[in-house]
């Protein structure tokens, strides 16, 4: 079952509530929340308390928080208490990956590590067995609306092969530049959760509901091919 997780970095902030309602009505069950500090990446995105507000109004929605920050350990307790279901961070943002993974999981929150485009997928080898999920970046982190980088499907195949060869069961999320054509490639190559944005859910001519329907039909079509 492949899940779509729209990135709220692409939402219209002046129409936030209405678009969240559209996502819910379109059957979206998970959203991706980017937290940026202007240091790890040269951008700022979404305040921490957005997690608390979304959890209050959308109790059934799974909240996947992606930390693009220095010192991610400073954010975990607040995010967990506010209702995050998943928290991921960049492995190079801390010297203590295993400690941070355990810190997230002690709150009964799923813990993930993000792989940047310049990193080999094997960078997670020392701690892969402890992860609930891995997010593979298909763009450089920090800016919404980028085009998916060349070579992404091959990197996804490598990560899926790494998982299989090592007998692991972490979920694979892919994030960045997801067009409908790329979505199909990602599904074929092992993605479990696809983070979507301006190319597949927001700013589409057929609206959020129409775009969400196209995603589901693409998933179903590929399932029938197997």
C-alpha cells in the first residue's frame, strides 16, 4: 500500500485551513510537515506549533515531521507532546544518531533518518536496523518546488535493495519534485510513502481532490500490473 503524504511547505498559507479541509475530504491520511531553522538549510518553514494545531483539528491524520535543523534533539519532546506520529532528521545534523532515534521512539513516535542527494544510501548502515523509516531526498533539502534530480530512481532501487539484502523492514519515504511520471517510477522501485507538492497535489488544474484521485488511480494501476 503506497501512501501519499502532501508536503505542507507547498500549501497556500493564506488559505491553510481550507486546503487542509480539502486534503481531508480527498482522503489524504498523512501530511508532511517541514521544519527549517535557517541554519541547517538557508530557509525557514512552518512554526513548531503547526503540529499541535493540526493534531487538534485533524485527529485521524498522520503527521510526518521532517526536521531540517541543527540540534534536532532540541525539538523532539515538543513535537512528540504536540502529536507528531513520525519524526525524521538528517544524519549529519547530529553526532548521536542512535541516541536521537531512541529518544524519538521512547515517545512511541516513529523515527526516521533522511538521506541527502550527495550521500550514498549506505550512509545509514551503522544504525539502519534501529530505524522505522528512511526518507530519500530527490532534491536538495530546504526549498519547495524543485525538480527531481536525475538518478533518483536508481538511488531508490539501491535503498530498496539494501533493505532487502540486510533483512530490514524500515519504510522508504521519498521527498522532492514528485511529478506523476516520477511517482510511478518510485512506486515501481520500492517507495512506501511519496511526499508530494506542487507537481502532484497543490496548484493542480483539477484541484486537490482531483489530483489525489489521480494518485490513487496510478497506484491501483501499478498494483494491477504486478
